[in-house]
C-alpha cells in the first residue's frame, strides 16, 4: 500500500474509532503511557509536542505536568502541549477534553507525523503508540528532531514483538476479508533494538530503551471484540464488513485468543511495548 493510501485508511479508521477508543483501551495502555511519561520527566514550564495524540491520554496528563502550580508565590509560566494527530476527530476530542478539564495550555493541530505543521521549538517531543501506523516512521522521527530545541528530549513508545502480543492475529484476519493491509509494518519497530536504532539514525543521542510486558484484560467476548474491531486501526475495514463477514472475523479473532481465556469467561492477553527516549544534541 502506498503511503498516501495508508494515511487515508488510518485517518478514516481513527475518525471512527474515536468514540470507542477510551472505553476499550484506557486501562490497557496505562502502564506503557506511564512509563513513557516517566521517561520524558516533564517539568513545569516546558513546551511539549505530542505526536499521534489520539484522544489525549498522554497529552492531557502532560499538560497538567507542565502547568504552573496554582498556589501562592510568584506565578511561573505554564508550559504548553501541542497535541497533533492525522485524525481531525481525535484532535477535536483532545481540544474538547482539555476544555472540559479546565486545561488552558493545550493546542490541537491536525497534521501527519511525517509533516508537522507546528511552531516550535519544543522542549520535549512525545509519541505514544502512534509510530507503528505511520508509513515512514524514520521521517516522523526526523520531524520530531527538527521541531525540538537543541538539548530537547524525545520519548516514544510502540508495541513490542509480534510473538509477545497475543492479539496479533487480528490484522491477518481482517486483511484476509478486505484488501486493507492496515499497518504493513506494525511490529517492525518492536524488534530488538529497532526503535532505539531509529532514534539514533534520526540524530538523537543518549538513547535508552526499555521493554515492558503487560496483559490486556477483557471481561468477556464483547470487550475483546470491541477493543479489536471498534476501538483501533481496523475500525474502517470493520465498518465495511457485511454482518456475516463481521461475525466470521470476530469468531476467528476470539479463536485466536483461545489460549488466553480465563475461567471467568474473560481474556488475559499478553502484550509487550517498547519505550525509547533520547536527546537532540
Ligand atoms: C493507538 S492511537 C494512540 C493515541 C495516543 N497517543 C495514546 O497513547 O493513546 C494511534 C493514533 O495515531 C494516529 N495516527 C495514525 N497514523 C498517523 C500519522 N501518519 N500521523 C499522525 N498520526 C497518525 C491515529 O489517528 C491515532 O490517533
């Protein structure tokens, strides 16, 4: 699939997934997002860009971390978070959530990771679980390097190795039923040393990385199916399935999770993430 088409599939898919994403993923992704934010070590007053921000699960806590405390004493400057995503629905969601949460230091910009149309420079660039969907992740990292000030920091996370992600059969099951090829290189960045190597090739120094094993817990079939088919990158393909194709794809997916079924009828699916961080010299 060419890059333009991949971006179109992603944009339309995530525009659909926005309404379901948090319900199915907010608990599941928390450990990886916490580790990313810890690696970023944000400080009050810092300006941050969050690339592929989704609904703001990382952007909003980041905005709270860089805001000046509302206490007595001389008022310090609030840092700002510029939340960017390819999906306009995601960007609208982040803006709405920032507003309803009383966060006045969040800006939303709709742009692809490979071409950031933002005003830098930033102190910190974040990209949480977005790079696997980008047709040219190396280009996206060069863009993050470009918009950082010298000495600025980057922290990026991706899913880990395919064999350690119990849900990995999903893409094949969907691709067999619709010519979607959702994310051709999804697990490529999760291999040993790959993400850290990409950061170094983009020009970052002091690069470190950490692998994190977690489990994705689903209470029942509906939750497992919803997370995979409604709240993620195959949402567009799923919307085009007729009812019998959808039922067959869902059945195949649940069969692929059979080893992870719990006694209570839910699932405990292994998942792995890689977090890498570094600095622009
Ligand atoms: C799994 S979500 C991650 C959202 C958020 N960062 C988080 O940790 O919850 C992936 C996001 O990547 C975005 N995305 C996919 N391709 C992109 C691209 N080429 N440029 C920018 N964002 C992209 C999607 O729209 C989606 O919001």
